[in-house]
């Protein structure tokens, strides 16, 4: 990527972070421009711009006063938060994850999610396949779904997916049983969302998949 293109991307990202009209003191407080330049220099792939724009889409709709209050908190308590967040965006393996974490970031700015929770969930999402996040939503984001798994080859595969989600910290095992009629004696496990899993579901994941799956309005 050329220096001119880099400068254009820096301007785009800082505008997304800063909001229309800007927030006085934002770049000095967060080192935004320097952080963005370093990020682009280390990640010159075309998808980076798309990930950053997807991440900041919800944030960019917030009022300047809401942003200002959040910046004041960062100024006093967590000056490296944006820099670490940009590093997370660069590592993500797709625009979908950037969109999901962008929804969570909006909830963080609004005070629904603590910054430490945002960091923890970001760490988890970075290590989770998007297909596994679909499984998580399918079983725990839609109330009418029955999470008890019957013992057959397809459901045993899903059970492995849930075990992976448990290992990553989204789920907590409630009950394990062995089907006596099964020749494999495969265990069936019921899980529930952990506290951090609930935070993620209620403040990001459910909204992402509900928005994604909405029928397109005909023009």
C-alpha cells in the first residue's frame, strides 16, 4: 500500500473513531493517529479497511456527548484501550467477527459491558470459528431451542462443537448422562451460558445474527 493510500486510510479510521465534527482532545489522549499508522504498516491487506469500518459502524452512530463521556473514562483509567482494540481488529480473520465485536464495543461505550469484559470476549472471539459462533447462537440465542442433544452421529458432531465452546469459556456444563441404549455409550451434556457468555449473547451475538437473518425488504 502506498504512503498516499496509507494516509487516506488513517484519515478514514480516525474519522470513524472521532465521529463527525470530532472530539476535542481525542488523538492526544489515545494516540489514535500513531496507533492507526502502526496498525496499517503491519497489516497492509485490503480486508483491513473493511474490518475497521465494520467494527466502528455502530459506534459512529452514537452522539458526540456519549463518545466524549467514554473518552473521559479512558483518559483517567485506560489510555491504551483503543490501541489494544485496534490490535484485536487487525488479528480477526473476517469482517463478520469485526461486526460482532463492533456491536459489543457500542455496548461498552454505553456502559452495558465493562472494558475488561470487552477485552475478555474479544480474546475469546478471536479464537472462535465463525461457524462455532453460529452454533452458540442457534442453541442459546433462540429461547425455543432445546439444548438437550440426542445420541446420533449428527448430534455428536454438534456436541463436539459445544465442548469447544465450553473450552473457550462461553459455556458451563450442567449435567452429563450416558445413554444406556447406545452402543457407543456416548455422553450427552447439557450446558448453560457462563456469565461472560450471557454478556456476549445479550450485548452482541444475538443482535448480529438477528440483523443478519432479517428478511431483506423489497424495493
